[in-house]
């Protein structure tokens, strides 16, 4: 039997005895010792202790967290504060146990390697990666579950080149895994942003349908009135041509029919119909520009027009009697992604609309400060608690009731504005209202004005 196997077997035997003495696990079933190139385990709880001197190595126990809990007498590990308390109990008990085990096992090791120093035990929850050096592995089947015993021994190698090559290989593997993890995170972030935008478009589309129905209703009624009035005029003209000899009678009939009133009323309903059509065109154009997936690149854009379109889109979200006041000054055009900027501003305005009550008031404006365009959104809503201001742009943070918001809207707005080299800030007083300010840098010093 090699030195590695002998030291591992001794470590296994001492571990079995100490666990039985301390926790009453009873008789365990040990496995034969095998030599492996490195510590490899699927267990998610590890307690280890290093030794160093003329040689370097480690004593290590690996088991599942549930097994560790049963070893120290905890039947079940629940989530929340109870889980934290349970993990602390497990760590305290098993680090002390490993201290006792290694204090006895290292005596045999010191017969061959003098002046060894032992470190304090360390605990890991989850999987970890170990470098490759000589390792012995043995398994104990206990009444609490399976426990893996590892003994590592690395005689200090003098070949610096070999150590460097192994370190570089390990770093390359880790770097590859980090790149893959980063790619997955980027994909998931893109999916979250797209899902949030689609949810916003769906909410706006349902409201737009309602908004379109209102002008269509009175447009239909006015056109019907217009048709009746045209028929009346046509009939009067036909009668006038047929009864030329009865001019006096026809004049009396025109007066009776209210000819002047009919013409005036016709002009009024035509004007209302034109206003209804214009309102529909504005709503449809705003929704199209907001949801246009082709506008995915940066381009010279009118930031005032983007903000005005967003105001049109969220109008159906406003409580009864709530007014949106627009105070846009002349500002430079910006190089931005209009689709993303529309989504960022829509999320901010949607929050304002949900914060105000009936007869509320929202002011949306723009002005220039030094080398930035500043967009401001001020409401007289319920305000935000000071304790929540620092978390306002965190993903999934929301103060709304369950089912009324994903908590992603302001987080996505923050990401879009940061992507445009901008800054978003918020000031709020509970019970009085909130002001969001978005600062976006000019495209160039000679930027044209909107």
C-alpha cells in the first residue's frame, strides 16, 4: 500500500471512530481506498483543513448538506432564517470534529514529514474546483448518509515550468466557463428586456383600442348625421328645381326646415369628425413608433417628439380627471436608439400614472443644462418612502401589490439610459409626489435643435 493510501485509510478509520463518539452514528461501512488525480465530488457541503511545511496537503470531508444536518442531529433544513441557523450549527460542529480528527491523523504524517503547520478548518457550500495533485479517496456509508474522505499530499515540486503550465491550463478552463456563463447571462438579460417591452406593448395596445373606439363612436354618429343632413339638402334642392313657380312657398318651407341651422350643424360635425380622425392617427403613429422593432440602432432623433408620443400612449392609464402638462423647450437632437428610449420613458410615465389619483397632475418637460438635455417627470402622487429610494432601480423590486407589476420597468429604464451614457435620478417626498430626471449628453457640440 502506498503512502497516500495508508494515510487515507488512517484518516478514514479515525473519522469513523470520532463521528461515532461525538454523534452516535453507530457502525459505518468503509470502502477501499483508491488513488485519484484530484479531489472530485458532487457533494455540496465540504469541510477541509490544510497542512503545510516540508509538504503541502489537505484533509477533507465531503457530504450533502442534508447528510451534514443529520450527522449533527438536525432532521430537516428549511429555508429562510432557520436555514441560516442550521448552517451555522453544522459549520461549528463539523469544523470542531475535523480539528479533532486531523489532530490525531497528522501524528502519523509527522513521522515522515517534520515541522507541519495546520490551518483552521474551512467550510464550503456548493461545488468547488481543486487543482491536480496526489489524492486518496475513501467512502464511509453511515446511518446519516454517505461521507467522502479525501487526503491530499503534494511534495513541493521544484519544476516551476510544470507548475506554470498546470496553472495556465486551469486558468484557461476557468476562463472558458466564465465566458460561457457571461454569454448565458447576456441572453437572459435580453430575453427579460424583450419580455418587459412586449408586456408594455400589450398593456398599451389594449388601452389604445379603447381610446380609438371613443373617437370612432362619435365619428360614426357625426357621419350618420352628416348623411342625413346631406339628404335633406339634396331633397330641398330637388324640390326647389321642380317647384320653381312656387318660390314663395319653397322659401317658407326652407325657413321651416331650418336650412341655416342644418348647414351650421353640418360644419360642426365635419370639424368633430376631422378631430377624431387626427386623434386616431396620433395614437396609432405613437404606438407604431414605440413598438417598431426595426428601429434597433442609434440615429439622430427628436427627443421631444419621442416624449410626446409616449405621453399619447399612456393617456389611457391616467385616472379620471388627471392632467398631463407638457413643457418642452427647444433642445438639441440626440443620437439615440429611439425604440429603446421610448420604452425607458414609457416605464417612467407609467409609474407616474399609477402613482397619482383622480384629479392628479403630471408635468413632463425638457430643457438644456450645460452639455446635457434634461427630461423631467413630476407627479403629485403618493410619493416614495425614503427607505425604498436606493432600491428603486433594482431588478424585480416593486412596491405595488402582487400581480400589478414585474418590478423590471425602472430597472430596464436605468439600463437603457446608462447605455446612452445618461443618468437617471429621483427625488420624492412621501405624500407629496415624485420627480424623475433623465440627463442625456448632446450628440455633438454643434447638435441641431428640435
